[in-house]
């Protein structure tokens, strides 16, 4: 890892003398954990709000955010047929409704500043956080475009038998503001949906074992989900940011689809997993290009 410097990189999100000065003088500097200029991929370690507040304004085409759900409260759930704790780590512990909403407002405001005028953001969450996200978006002047219902075919059973089994997550898709002329590949989504308009209920399984062969993240998203999101709302060459990148499924999809990617996280464990997954995705992409006779090095 190296401390941030003014690097030559096709990613325009984070290149400025002001930023370099911030890092050199900050008591809590962030670091570049991984950087691959050839494929326009970068991982940053640090607090996402601090990083986003120092990043270049109007520089990002699309953001996918999977923020803490604040579920780590000592409860239990079912995984692979076994009873396990829902505690995911200190980053997922609730500080109470008011503090949680304040945090949501802060990171969404920071994201809004760096989105390009026609940029959009996707935010995933369960009922524990998504209503706070939606309210914060309205407070900040985002334009909510859709609420996507992600239905998990293989959701785990409910062990308490006191509630309906949780089998969905909500993903809010919003434009930077009311003036935003957002991009949407309607025709491609219709083609994927066998010639019919794609609806806002998406039936996609949780990540298969193959996507966890390099390691596991407790809230990992399937590549199929992020692939659809990127195809729907970005073009090749666009810059995609994930401020809570976890295992960088967003980055894996971005590499596959020829998008630029910046991921941010605080945890070394997950940044290490992200780097391994990104490098694997690059290898697989290069292998595919070699077979097609397009990769030259």
C-alpha cells in the first residue's frame, strides 16, 4: 500500500494537488490499497465520507452503494442450514435511529457532490435502513427514479417462525437532482427481458459458491445483479464508484463490462478480498480477449 500521491491515471475521480495536500496533513490519511491504471481500477482505504468530500466534484457517472444495514445487534439467522450470528462487524453496529440517519445524510450528500450532472446512484438495503435512505434522498433533492425489488430465489428460512421469511432487498435508483437527464438503456433491458419491458421486480439468486471461492463477505451481492445495474445505467468507459465496496462485486462487473472503477472500504480483510477478486476478473478478461485475438501486451 502507498499513501496517496498525484498519480497519472485515467480515473479522473481523484487527481488534484488539494487532495494530495489533504492526505499529507491529515491525522487520519487514507491510502491507495490497489491501483491498476491499465484497467482503470482503484481501491482506496479510508472513511468514505472524508474521501468523497475531498474528491473531484462532478467526476463520477454512477454510484452503487451497499451501506451498513445496522443489523449487528446480537441476533441470529440461518446460513447453509445452520444457526449463525447476524453480527457482521463493528462497522454494522447501530448507533440509534437519529445517528444512523445522520450518517446516511452525510454519505449521500458527499456522493451527490461528486456525481456528474446526469449521474445516478443505486443504494441497496433491507427494511432496517432503506426508508432512511429514501427520506434522506428526498431531503437532499435527489430524484428517485425506481425502487427495485430484488427477490432472492434461495433466501434462508426464518428460524424464529414469528415473521414472514425475508427474501427481498430494495434497491433505490435515483438521479442527482430533478434537472438530471439520466442515462437508461431501455432497449437493452427490454432485450434481456425477452422483448418485454423490464419491471422493477428482479428475481436473482444470492451469490453462488463460485463467486465466493476467494473469500466471503457477509453482505456480498451477486455479479448478475451488478451486471444488470451497470448495463442499465452506464456506458462503456464510464466511471463507477462504490463507497462501501466490501468484496468489490461492483468492480468485478465493471471490469467485465469495460467501465472504470473506484472502490472504498475501511477493512483490510475486505480490501484484500477485493484486490484478489479484481485481479482474478482482469485475468479472466484478458484470457477471453486472448482467445478472441484482441489482447496485446
